[in-house]
């Protein structure tokens, strides 16, 4: 690993919002009108090569300004640090960012301050990957097992997984990494689509989008549920009719239900054979998820959650309690790449497949790297693993994700694929950008 010279000299943070609520893209039982948004961070250095680190955390409109303020609060922990302070010991740097003795009070490691941490951490990784001239997945996959173990803050994890165990897991898979890397470069990573299943779409739009996704090669489809049972049954029937019995359906309630209702409602949808029920109840309710998982197991329906799981500790508990069959990491809800790696390792220990949450703006760009790394270095398996894809807003990125035949193609450009087009940033900056001056929402 090269030792990089230079210091981080500036951190800029922007409030970027897309008026997606106008088309009901992204509508679900709890979020009827999201405006997909980002607190967008740019790190610059005095290296003189013009390389910048870009990172974002995903939000859905109002409140992005609060995340922006939290990123500003992290500025003194980043600006003035050497580039090598991060690239030489990314795990130690993560602890430095999350360990500020006063900022810790407004977390710790959860909520707005943790969303802000994700944007900054992901920007640091983008900077490093661009300096290495590698896509993030390749940078990660070229780290030694010991270097991967160093990325993780092991505090609070060792009752479930120790660094020594993680090292042994990673070392077992190291000799066969090259074959899996070649496979990923050749075939890409399996994806599923949520594009057809938003709650606000008409039946005809659902039919048309399902047919489109089938033609594109998707085999796994997800729909939103939880507002009205009769409506869910009708829409699930339409989805099943179009995708056929041999393909896979998943359902997502976005935290709508109490535990008892979750069991009853999902049971009432069992005849459509969903592979999982996603976010059936509060993301903090570990024991509630465990009760739902136990009740639904005889029906062959797994529980999936994680997009609102605040940190590695709650994931640890979900895994220890056997509360989830599918682990849905989120690249920005967790504290960036480092904490994602922690959860990938935990999930591998418990034998639970990681099926990342994506969609929004930029999340597909992030998770493709994390899933490919997971396969090459951590899980070594594709069984039960599939990564979310939603076909929205990719045109705003310079190196957007590419999905072909229902698979994410391995990114080739250096970085994390998250650098936005300058014109998109300018037009969507809130509230001054041209889009917001024109739209009826502002
Ligand atoms: Mg979801």
C-alpha cells in the first residue's frame, strides 16, 4: 500500500435534493412522498493532483439541513489530518471520528451524527480509492485479511465475533479470492428490482414495469405492502401473475406494523409465497423481529431488515437473537465502509446472507462495491444473496452503476462511483438550485 503524502485541507458539504415526490417514485407505507436527497461531502487536499474524495449520506428531503450541520461539526476532526492518517490506519481513523468525547453524546454511533459520519467516512474511502486508481471493491479486495480486520471497531462485538475469529475466516477464503474476483468481473453480482412495486403506482403501471423488468432479465421482484391488506393482496396477485410461479417475490412493510399485526398480515399474504417480509416492525425491536421470524418460519417466509438499523451493535443482536434471515446493510445508515465491513463479518459468522438495501440516490452506486467485496473476501458464496436495485436518478452520477441481465456489473472506474455530475449538484442544491426555483414544491 502506497504511503500517500499531503493533508486534507477542506471539507465542503452540500444539501442536494431531488423532487421525486412529484412522481411518487419511492412511495411506501411509511414514506408516501420522499424527495430523495443527500448530504454531499467533498474533501480536498494539498497534494496538488486535484484528486478529491466525494461521499454522501442518503436522506429523503426535510432534515437534510440537520445532517449538513452534523457534518460541519465533524470538520475539525478531518481538516488538517494527513491523508496517510486515514490510509495507513482506516480503523483507527474511524474510531477518531466516532470517538469525539463531546459529539459522542448526540449518538453514540446512531442518528443524525452517524449519518454524517457515513458521508465523511465514505468520502475518505473515495479519496483513497481514487488515489489507488481502483474501484472501491478492488481496493477492499486487495487488502490482506489483517488489514480488513483493522478496519473494524471491535468494541461491543467480541461476545459474538472476535478479531481473531474474523482473521481466520478471512484467511480461509484468501487463497480462492482470485477465482471469485474473475467471476465477478465476468458475470457481475445478482440484483433484484424494487422499481415495479412502489405503493403509489397504478395496477397498469405495476404490470408494465414487471414486464419490463422480466425482459431485462430480473428474477427477483419486491413490492411495498402495509397500507391496506386487500390492496396488497390484489397487487401481490398482479405481481405473481406477471412474474410467474418460478420467480421470486419479496414484500416490504417499511416498519408499518406492531408485532402481532406483522404476523397476521404476512400470513394473509403467504399464498403469494414471498421469500421475505422486510422491515415488518420498528427497526429497534430486536425481540419483536425474533418473534415474527419464529412465527413465519413454518410458512417459509424469512425476515429481512437493516436499512434503518443504526449500527453494528443492533445488527449483532438481530443475528444473536436469530431475528433475521437476510441482513440488509445500508452504506450510509451504518458509519460508512468500515462499519459495513464489521456487519459483513458478523453476518458471515452467523451464516446469514447479506442482501444490501439500495435505491434512493447513490445507494445502488455504493452497495455494488460492498456486495462484490463481500463475495470475494467475506462470504465466498452467492447462495441466498441478492442486492437491491432501483432504476432512479443514476443519470446524475459520473460513473453510475450498470445493471445488465439482472446483475450489477463490477465497476471499473477509480473511487466509489458516487461523484455526482457538477451540473446535477448545481441544479439540485437546496433551496437555491434551478430545479427548486422552478418546482411547485419549493
Ligand atoms: Mg425497504
